[in-house]
């Protein structure tokens, strides 16, 4: 099958690389964001004209992240934290305000037309709502054929196209393919539709998949099926996947690395297990304390009041650390100075003043409320 | 908590459509809500959980029809009301006064062109005409403070409030007349986890203060286990299992309950490979014969395809009920 040739070639080279050691090397990074910032300007009102102000929504500020081949990176945050904007920026759907996106080590600015198409061939986006992302008047065959043709992978002739279509559907476990090819989106269930959307993205044979809340619109009993499929694809095709979610438990389950975003900035990052079991940033701790957890029934009475307040306005974000108005451990410094990344043991890092100097002493995260609670139970 | 019932649903059937093409949205629902308890109702889309909320409040709009069964409300004094046979006027008095509902996507249920004040006092003006304007405003302030919003936001329009605040205003409205029962249909699905927990904790506190009963409908079973006393799990228009929250969590009997519990990755403890449930929920118009879950069930055996299992207590577990041939 022609469609599988590049896949095999790539898998082969990647296996040798993984075989040489688990430590990721710089060459594994497929897509990288460096200091990416996006401000959406607001419409100017008369008052702004008088005040000579140009107000804007600070949707994403100084976000740096690396997507590596064969790994899933989760970006966790509340709605309005800017996590979807990051996906759109990485997909080159919006121009950046500042910063840089590098694909395979080269800085890229995909404009429109040809250069954009060249970019999306390597970086594909999956949307949240499979009910809206497929055209209701077209069949599965149409959606997939179009993706294959646009990206020049349809092959020559009818039979080759048929083979490629079948291969795509097999890859997302919609089998037998003949049963699904001529169906319209409304004839499929939510999970099947999302699988078609994934197949369409794979039609470009990309290196990077940006999945923006890929399962949150699906029924709970089929969410894991789709996540497991994505993980399987990651392993077989050595894709770099960005998994955007509000559900930190699913990030722990599915992602290798987890980044936590709050009010347009990434506040913590590291190995998923490390971030969820030993959250360092007070916001991550709040997020984990708030997540539904059936094990908590016993201890509900003694549980302290989890945080109050709401995310700040992104038009006039708070000075210093953006979490300080809600932070139980805010210090004077937090109100004025923006915390940089502080490195913690085991590759974890947090943008929080609590850890100023922590890396030097090699101390554990000091404010580990969740762990304390676990221990006292 | 007393075991005195406040709402009993017996053999409730609801169809959409009346002719031969009618689909059965609810089948033989038996459910009892006790005074002061939080009853969780879990299920996926199409399982009939919202239809149940609408049927109980008689808000079901055509083509939905209640084709059988009864819904009885028990007043604290002891007399009981047959909700399905209330005349329109009695029904109007009954709703909100004794049973109120917070709708799915409630944040968008507020009227955008009216202030919070006018929407909160509107219900008081309709149900408590004896109150003076001043008293109504005072009550509205009281209600806002009850749900943790400062009283000076009374003059705000819905768009000036955040999603979480709007949701809390909706809860304040539902509590305005101190009803005995509050039905919450996915009250926090549109909110972030931090806000969700704040609102639910508030609700639990209020429940203790005001002693109302709650029917809490959601698809998030891990949330239900934490916040409700008893849980009923629905699948394909039927209740498939009903038990105390801790019992469901520790020892689910129905394979569907078990699958649902294993569809949520855990935040703590060992990382396990989870599979979810194969297949997808059935469509109401193409309901499998026998047990609706059997095509997706790993434990299905001979009788499952032909015979509908009845909801009954399992041999070894009184106080709970399960509809599965494995436990018959």
C-alpha cells in the first residue's frame, strides 16, 4: 500500500532512535513554540481614543513548549485560559503577536495558500465537536478523499484510492471500512464521527496532531476508546500529539508530559505523573483538589474550603503572578514581579516564587497539600 | 436522615410520538426520593435522564407523552399529591413552590434584558403576592447572599456576571420559595472544575440548612459518588442499578455501572489501562431486544438478548436493586 510507505520509513528510523535510550534528544522535537504571545485587539471605544489606549485581550502570553515525536503533551486549563488559542496558533490559524514557532527546527511563518498547505500537511488539528467539524451533506468517502487529494496522497487511479481510504479507516478502527465509507455523518455515533475526523487528519500523514478537547463532546463510555486510539496512533505512527483538555485526570492517563495553563500563561510543567501526584504550583494544587474524586467521599467533611474566586480578566490581567489574587500563599513579591520558571527535581518546573532557590537545595515541592491529605487519611 | 419519601415515581412510561413510530424514552421507572437526600441520576446521552426530570415536573412538551405510571409528591404533613392529575392552576402553584428545577445550561436560561433583581423578584411577585415590594427586594438580597454573591450585584444584568455567578443565581431562583425538592439537570457541566466544586459544596451546605431534597442529574458518575447519597444509573430508558453512592463505587453489580466507573481515569492510585465500554449507546429508535446493554456487555449470556431483566434486589444485597440476569 502506497500510503503506508512513508509511515514504515518513519517508524523504522524512530525505533532506532528510541532504542538508543529513553532520554529525549533535541532532534526529537518536531514542533516548538518559543515565547509565543497572542493579544487580540478590542474594538476601540470613544473613551479609548481619548485616553490614547489600545486595549486588547491577552489571550496567550510567553508560551514556550516542545512537542516531541512519539509523545503526548497535555495542556490543561480552565475555559478561557488560552489553551485553545495555543492550538490555533500552533496550527497557524492566527498570526502571532510575538514569539516564534519552529517546525523541525526551522522557524516557520505559514502565510496563506501554498506555504500554509505545506505546513498543515505536517501539523493537523482535530476539533472538539465532531458534529460540527464534518460536513453533514457529504459522506465519509468524500471527507477522506478530499484530505488525501489535497495532500497528494490519493495515489494514482481508483483502486489505489480505495486502498488508501480503507487503510485510513482501518487505522482508526472503523472496520470493515466498506461499512462506513458511504455513510453520512448523521448515520454515525459521536465516537465514530470523531474517528472519521481523526482519519481525515491522518490523511495528510502529519507529524503533529493538535487535539483540542477531542473527547469532551463524546459520551463518557466511549471517551477512553478514542483516547486509547490516539495513543495507539502515537505509538504506531510516532506522532507528536498536543492534547488540550480541562480534565487533569485524563491528562494523567493519556499524556506523557503535562503543562498547566492559567490566564494565558503556562504555570507548571513536567512529567504527567509528577505534576498530578506532586503538584507544585498553587493553581495546579487547586485544580487537583477540585477535580471529582470518588475516593474523597470519606474525607469530605474535614476537607478545607477549596479556593474561591475566578480567573482574572485578560484585558487587564493582574500584575505579577496572574494567580496571586486567588492564591492562598501569595506573598508581597507575587503582586508585583512576574515569577520565572523555577526548575524542580525530576524535570518538573513551576512559575511560582515559592520555589525561588528550591532547585538549588533540591527540595521537594513545599506546598504539597494533596500529598499531605493523602498521608493523613 | 429519615427514610420518609418525598417523591415516589412508580412504573413511569414516556413515549415520544403516539403512532406506530413512537419511541419509548422511559420504561417502567420506579424511583423514590427521600426527604433531605441527594439522589444522583447518572446516564449517558439518550438514557432518558433529562426526560425523567421533565416528566416528573410535567414539563414534557409534545411529542413527549406520559403513557403510564404515577408520580406522587408527599407533603411534610403526610398528605400526598398526584402530580400527573393536577389541574393547570394547581400545577402552577405546585411548581417552584414545592418542586423547582435548575435546567441544563442554566447559565443561559437567564433573560439577558432583565436585571438579576427583576428576575429574582418576579417569582416572588407571582407566588407570594402578599409581599411588599421592599420585602421582595430584601428576600432577593438574602437569596443572593445564600449562594455566595454579594447583594450589590442585584442590579447587574446577566452578561455582567461570570458563568459561575449566573449558575448560582439560577440556584438562588430555584430556592426562592423554599421548595421541598430541587431537580438539577446537569447543573455544572458547562463550568470549570474549580467553580463546579464551589457550587456543589454550597449546595450541600444549603441542603443541610434548608433540608430540601435534590435530584442531581449528570453523566459524571465520579462527581455523583462524591456528592450524592444514593445513585440510580440509567441506560436505554430504564434504571439498571440503584444503590447507595459508596456501594455503587465499591461494588457495582450491573456490568454497565462497572463499565461507567471504569471510564473515568483516576487522579490518584496506580495508573491502569482503561478501556471504557465498547460500542456506543443505543439509539432510542433502534433499542436492542432484551437487556438494552447486551450488545456492549462482556458478560452477556443466553437470556440477555431475549428477556428484559427486571430491577430487583440482588440475592445478597438488600437495600439496593439491579436489573441484570447475572444477579436474578
